[in-house]
């Protein structure tokens, strides 16, 4: 495949992916997860994240 791209037989990445298509799922997933968690569960997750962020190992 590399040789075909180098000789021009095949175009490398002929169509770039649409960025809006890729970001839709992530935007939905975070909100859905937050909606189903209780405030206590969200707080626990935030505490773990902060501890990990400020004390890496």
C-alpha cells in the first residue's frame, strides 16, 4: 500500500473524517452518565479524580 501511495496509484486518505460525526457520542455520553449518578456518587468520583490529579503516585 505504501508503494502504491508513493507511485500515485492510490490516494492517501482520500476523504477526511467529519469531525462533527465523531464528537456527537462523547457529548451525549457525559451528560447521560451524570444524569444517572446520585450527587453522592458524583462527589466520590470528583474526590478520586482530584486526589489522583494532585498526588500522582
